[in-house]
C-alpha cells in the first residue's frame, strides 16, 4: 500500500519534442507509487504514440478544449489519486523527485506543494539577460530551503506543482481565463488556485529537494520574447489583484503616479544593457498591468450595471 499515492498529469501541446524524455524520467524514479497521465491539448491528438511506448505505465486522454487550465482540469477529472502532481511536457524531474514530493506532502501535511525549478538552457543566457528576469522562465529556488507554508507574497509554479484532490475539487480547479492558451502568454493560474486554497485554510509548501529541470529554447531569451512575456505577466498580475485584492507590499501599485515613479526609478538604474533590458521589462509589465486592470474594472462595471 502506498503511503501517499498520487497521479502525475502532463498536459502537452504542439510537437512536444521533450515529452518522451519526461516520461522516461518518471519511469526511472526512485519512488514509483504513482501513475502517469498525458493530456493532449491539440485539436487532433499528437502524443498518443509516445505515450503508448510506455505501455500501461502511462495513460492517455485527449482534451480538445484549448488552454493549459482546461487540460489540467481534464487531468484531474480523469484520475482518482489522493494527490495530483503536474509537470510540463518539457520539464524533466530528477530521479528523487517523486520520493521527495511524497515525503514533503506527508511531512508538512499540506494541501498543495511546489518544488524547485531549475533551467535547462539551450546554450547560455546572453550576457545582457538580467538575473532578476530568470523568473520569467519559471526558475524557482527560494535559496534551496523548504518553506512549510508559503505566504501571500510567495508562490509556486505549475511546472512543478502538486495539490490534494479534496482541496482542488472543493475550490473549483484551475480558472480557464488564466493560463496559457494558444498564442496568449497569460500565466499565474497556479498562483490563483493557491490563493483560493490558502483562503480556504489549506497550506501550500515549497519543497526544495523536489527538483524539475525546465527546458528553455533559445527563442525565449530573445529580447522580443522577454518584452512580450513581461506584458503578459503584468496582465496576469492585474487579474490576480482584481480577484484577490492587492498584496500589502504592493499598496499603491494601481495608482498611476506611483507606477510612473517606479518606472522612473528603474530607468535611473540603466547603466548597462542588462539594466536597460530590466527597465524595459518593468515598464512593459507595468503597461500590461495597467491595460488589464482597466479592462477588468470596465467589465466589472458593465456586469454590475
């Protein structure tokens, strides 16, 4: 009998060139008391043949409804385990990942948990790429120490995330208006889910030893992608604030003069190309935040009229 049985759900979209490697890494885990489900989010299934290479070890389901959140919810519905863990189709867990995950869930008796995410880069990041923007690539470390219960100003990421079935079903799963969908880079769907879980009294832990290596293609550290990703992160920030209120540390963020003052202070730090890229990222993130906040506010006014 498994101490902490769970299912691993892997949504996949597009060609998924790393999916086979991800599945093989799960077969090779030091702890194997879990099942695996691939959720194909393409209009027409592409990943069935890769899944079938692993026989009964890997199940497969097709979710034609577009969007990462829809695929994750389909995975939840198709499994029966007490906990559901999520990986991306380009995130390779270390051999002890499953062992560390089930150990941490039991140790902290948490409702959800996220693990450390390291970057598996195609080559090296350009010298101009700011260290502070590695989070846009889903890197998550927290000084490599466990956090038994994250605070409202901390987060975990969906590339390495696990949630208790009873909690995710109680709060309603992932929101379909957040999360990647087609060309949209909207994100923070796992952050929003964790906020609902925490409001319901559940704890969310960070498990430093449960490590996933997230493959990053070179196109994601080109300047155009950095700026596009920053705009969408700003839009995601605004959605979170509308849904859950402004975190105390961001007290004046939606105040336009404060936002402009922040942008000006950022520009003053532009002493090299890296600083200029960081400033540009901050500016467009603020722009994305502002346009989405106004959009959400307008929709709220119309709905309440």
